[in-house]
C-alpha cells in the first residue's frame, strides 16, 4: 500500500506543477495587457495629430512630440549601427573561430559582466569618455555609442548561441562542395542562424529604445523644439521627455501627456517587434522548405 500512496502523491504533485506551468504564460500575457490597458486609458486622449506632428512648448508641457520621435529613432539607429555588426562579429568569432580555452572563457565572462552593469554607470562612462574626453559633446553620436555598449552583451550571447545551434552537417556539406570557411559562415551558417540573431538584436533594441539614464547623461536635451540634422546635434527623446513629464509636471495634464508619450513609445516598439518577427518567420519558412 505504501508504494501506491507514494505514486498517488507524486501524481498530485505533477498535476499541481502542470497547472502552475500552464497558468504562467497567461499570467505573463495578462500583465502585459494590464500595463498596455492602463497606459492606453490614461494617455489615449492626448494622442492627436497635433501631439504627434508638432513641436513642444513650455518644456514639453504643451505642444507635440515630433522632434522627440525623430530623436529617438536617430539615437536607436546609431546604437544599432554600432552594436549589431560588432556584436554579430564577436559572436561569429566565439562560435566559429575561437578555441575553447581560458581566453575565450574570460571574454565570455566579461561579456556577461557587461550585461549586468547598471545603465547609470554606462551613462557616466559615456559622459566622461565620449562627451568630454573625445569631445563629442551632448550629441546623438555619444548617446548612440553609449547605448551600443549597453546592448552589446545581449546581441553577442544570443547570436553566439544561434550560430552554435546550426547543425554541423550544414558546415560539412558546404566545405565538401569547395566553399571556403568564410563563404560557409556567410551563406550557410548566418542565414540558418538568422532567426536567433534577429531575436538577440530585438532583445537589445527593446532595452535601448526605452533607456533613460544613459540619455540623460549623454544627450543633454529633454524637450527640444528642433529636429536634429547631424549625429553631432543634441536631441530630445521620448524616454527622457517621459521622465521629465512624470517627475516634474505635478499636474493631471502632465501625467496624461506622460502616458501619451509612453503609448507612442510602446507603439514604436511593437512595430519594430512585428517587423522583426516577420523577418524571423520568413527565414524559418525558407529553410523549412529546403
């Protein structure tokens, strides 16, 4: 009888664990929907064409947010321009060229450490090294490079795992047909790993697009009325404007505008997310059909 009771207790525990697992995903979705619904309920009333397409007045308390939208796009574009080639290049080296030794282990250790560095510390480094030492000033270039330092670990580690996940037989077949190692990596490995690489880039982009601390120390402007025309220009961004409205407005209108800015920021991220998923699924379907 004791073994039967033991099996019965194990079955109950397994049912409980299964129920807990099955409810985890819906809970995560509900949390996201609750945040989105709260922001929408409080910020939707300020979303108008004037709000989206005009320039700010009174330090962002009136007018629109168009220069900040442009500034956010520019900063993230500069960030991706630096982070993606450098991150994917490092991932290719670690996965395809480097042998497993103390050097590569040390590189991976410091990459993981960089992922845990607080954003305010990276912002301080950007202020000291990029803004003052390199004399880039408070600019889109300084902010974008500082953000690139912050998202590099995500890009490197996820891209490396995606490249390692490509079956060894793909490489062997390409090399057997006379392709060089670099041609194999470029035309076979990277294309097969593209869904995972896109996921890594998306994780980094999600962190960069909403970052505030780094921008406060390297970009300089909160509610600029001017649209930047050069990487060396200062610019306002949506996260910094959101921070100013939420902490310094102290009025119902300022809070509503902050929620409106947050809604636009979420919309931008969702658009990028959907595009990235489209690209990833396109590569998956292409290679499933081979």
